[in-house]
C-alpha cells in the first residue's frame, strides 16, 4: 500500500526487541519514503530512505523531531536503568517529550508499545508508569493514537534476562491451556507486535485505539 503523497516515519527505540524488527520493516515498506531514527549512537546502517539523528533525549533538538507518523518502542527495566526515577525517565518522560515535540511539528499519528496491565492507578510501579504514559498521550489529543499491550515477548534479545527466560519456558508449557478469555495472556512473538504497528499505521481511521495481546496474535 502506497499513500498518494510522500510520508515520513520516525522511530525511537529502534535497537530494542520490537523496535529493531519494526525499524527494518519501515525501511523496506514502500508506504514510507523516509525513515527517521532518533538514537544515542550510530546504528551504522546505510539506506537511501534512512535519516539517522544522534539525539540527546535530555536536551532534545526540537527541529529533529519531524515526521508524519511516530513509532515509540522505548522501554527499559528498573535493573538496567538503575533506579525507579531513571526508569520513569525512559518509559514516561522520553515518550511524552517526543510526542509533544512531534505534534508541534505536525505529526498526525503516534504508535506506542506499553504493556498488558498498564494502569495509572495500579499499585504495581511498572504498570502504573505504563498507564501514566498512556494518560499523557491521550491528553495530547493526537488525531490517531494506537496503544499496544503485548503480553510476555518472545524473540532474540541482545541481553539475556533470567526472569524472561524462565517466563518463556513457562509460557510454552501453559500455552495449550490459554484459550478463550485467557488467550490475551499467551506469550507473543515480538515480530507480531512490529507487524501490527506497521499495519495499523497504514489505516486511515482516526481516534484512540488500544490493542491487546490476543488481537496482536493475528499478525
């Protein structure tokens, strides 16, 4: 599917599990003529469609956050970030900053991966932060906002996390029991989430859309 006019995608979090797969798909789809990636360090990739921006998320250059459609795959863990405050900076402050700057520069669509269980009123810190970023984005009133709620993600990670490895094993064991209402709790291949993000970005419907993991399994 090719739009009638040139279109630009911007992605943040292009080195993560979902982001790296989505980034490759953005470069190969004819739907976008240009792909902008905001990154702390060069990805060392050469592509005629690619504009790589070495970006300081703490001191953002407003002029660099320009695109029609924004894809946010930013995410970390408290362990990796080092503290709850550092985690909130990556999972809450950075996405809202990018969303605000992009909107001022004319962005029409915002796609973000949060998490199953995201709830600003949750007593679980992780879920609470994910819910807060959703609330912040909804308040911005983007013409199109897609929020993705994947379950446990499967895929080749650059970093090995023991908890996630155990989770993947358990997910495989209990998968046959997860059907009907429990389907949304099945572990999901990260590529399915990337496929869904790109697919929904191509749609013309306006509004706020939340996609649970059961829906994403179809991609």
